[in-house]
């Protein structure tokens, strides 16, 4: 229970039993920088540290790893460190939907007095490496020189400097953050570390859904999806490993793995992160204001689709409607009392057993569902249907799903990881398996062809972490599951009712195409936006609705 107020423990968890034999590897000064296919490869040696310390273990030979630096247009710089040696495959990454306007710029090298400048074809510095000795101010002659370390700056827009926080120490063994490094567990990379310098008055916003104040400075967050079960805790359904800074840049960490992010908290001089992945893929995003930074973020992850006009209307629901007769009584009263409404959402009660999702209407309480939905639409009401990305024991689909491996199971699976009912759900639909996706979409297709206008892609923020999945380990799938799940729902909806009518309604999210809204919310963090000005103490936090 006791907080230890040390980077080694509160950030790196080195006091946990599973970390007993972990080894910290710290980045040293680059030894080689070369141009290759318009990008720059930086060879960085990493030095092992003595157990539970930041003292170099010189008995262990340093290991070299290559970091790749790329630039896109005038506003984005990407640094990728692949500890396995294999760079990520962008073509198969569902978190990426690169806009055609986002072109890679050719980078070249220019030596300076203390290192290298990496410049684009317009001669703008986009990345700088300093291989000189650190300039320190000694408070005692007994203090040793700081250890050799990685010292670099990023200029996403060619102007704003984002500095790796490489000298955040009181004395060499008391480190408060690490510019670049990784932790080895069981003789292989377990997680990556990085740290960026923070100004004394810097503010931060983003990271997805937060049930807290907008300014996240002074907070440490675990970026990992979880069933929030309300809106009053640290738990959130929608985590996005992206933040914006009042300094004038944004940072997107391209990963689906859990991440601990400290925003001027564990160290008040640093943004620090521990990413439970063997790849560190950072997109530094610039822009003249926050709207431009967010736009550039969308150029990486995808722009929102237009949504149909009816979806902007009022949706009516409760927990839950249990019959067609009940919904028709409600809709008749809505019209009689002149209350506007466009959508009726049927939550957990349209199956034969409440909560027991089998993707079929109970025909006693919803006789002739196709005629029912047609009749409702003629009255101006569209139907939205709740469903669940698990398969329950005892449904007609369970045996087929199990035999064909459409659901992922573990030997210890007892119930769905997130389920409010007593229904025994035993298998997570495996959206990494193409055949499972086709099978699942077939279930939804029947409902959409009957007349449903929207399928609620509910839950999706948790999976059975002990199960084996077809396409990736659970560690990488957990956060990305919501994206793959919703993609399957949206694609079949679009196929049946048309791209101009399709919509996705979901509560979980990860790095993906932005929320499909026709307007954009600008959170003003300290520079003029035309409506708010800098200076309102302690800082201006205006909300500006900006037309696309």
C-alpha cells in the first residue's frame, strides 16, 4: 500500500515479485547515424544496469539497437525502436488509416559541433542528436559525472523542440526518469521506457475518456481498457495513447499494449511512459494550434465518416424493453405528447432470456420481428439492437462456435470477463480469426436485413486474457479488441444498409478512426483559437465547437 516515491518502484514496478530478475537497459550515446531510403537509422548502444539500480553494470557488454526516424509532411516526426530488430508492418496495422495527403519527406544528415542534425528536404531540422558531454552544475565535488546517455531533441513541425529528458537525476544512482531504455525479463525485452522534458507550467489533455479534470498534469495513468462500471473512477472504457501539450505538440504512442503514462507526476520535470511492448513507436505531432495537431493525428489514424441525419435525433431506451407491445406503447405516447424521437434501442431484453445473447428475437414477445421493425420505421422510429461479443453456454450457436474455433477459450474460463448478469458466457469471439468474423457478421446480417438500423457493439473493453487467440497474443489484443469488434460490426452494417446509413455505436475504443461526428471539439490549451485568449488564470480552458 505504501507509495515509495521512487522512479524505480512507482514507475517501473521493480519491487514486484515477477520483476525479481528483471534487468534495466539504458540507452547510451548513438555510435552511428546513416541515411537509408529517405529515413535515418540511428544505432544506439544500451548498457545493462546493476540490479535494482541505475549504476552501469560494466561487466555486461552493451547491446546495439537501431532506432528509425521518419518525417511526414511538415508536422510529424516518427521514431521507431524495434528491440526485436523487426520494424512494424504498417500495412497490416488496424490502428493506422493514413491519409493520402500524408507524404513521407526525405531526411538527410548534417553534422554539427556536438552531434548530428537530421533535416528534411526543405532544410528544416526535424531531429537533433547531441553526443557531447552533459553540462552540469555541481553542488558538490563529490558528485560523479552523469552516466553516458541518449540525448536528443525532436522538432515535429521544425520549430517546437521536444527534448528527451536524459539528465533527470539528483546524483547518478538517484534517477527520476530515463530518456530512453527498456526492461528485460526472462532474457527478452519486456517493456520500453522513454521520458520527455516538461516545462514548469506545461499542461496536458487527452488519453481518451477521463472522468476527471481536463488538465492531466500531475497525474499518472494506466492506459488500458477496462469496464468502468460508472463514471467515478480511474477505470475507463476508451483509452487512447495520445496526448496534447500546451507546449504545442502531440504524442501518439502506436501500440495496443498497456502503458503507464506519468504527466509531470513521478517526476515533475518529465512525461514518462512504460510501454509493455518490445517496440517503441512514437509519432511526434506538430501544428500551429490544437485543432491542427488533432487534425494531423487524424491524418495518421483516420478521419471520421459522415453519419446519417437520423442518428442526430433522440434515441429512447431503458434497461430494458421486453416486448414489441411495450415499445409501441412508448412510441405512441411520444408522438401523442409531441416528444421528438428517431430511434428506439432494444437493450438486453429482446432475446428469449434476458441478457442471454443469441442474436435472435423471442418470437412470443416480438412476433414477426421483420414486420415489427417495418411498422416502427413507417412511424418514424428506427430500431437499434444490443448484443454481446461473447457466446453463452446453452445457445444454439455455442457448439458450432466451439467446434470451429470462432470463440477463444482457456482452461480456466468460467464466464465472460465483463458481464453483469448470471448468464454463463464461456467464449470470447475471436475477431483476429477471419472465419470467426464471417460467422459473426452472418448473425448480424440477418438482423440488419430484417430492418434493424444499428447494432450496438457493447462491451469490448475486456477479453479472457488466459485464452489463445488466432492472430495475436492476448497482451496485444486486449486494447485493440474493441477496434476489431467494431470494424466487424460497421462493415456488415455498411454492406447491408449502405455506407450513407451505416453507423457504429460502441462504448469501448482504442487508437482508431476518430469518433464519427460532423463537428470537432477544440480544447484550448494556451494559444489563441480566435474565441479565447491566453491568460485566464491559471490557464484558459475554452471549449470551441469548430465546423469541419
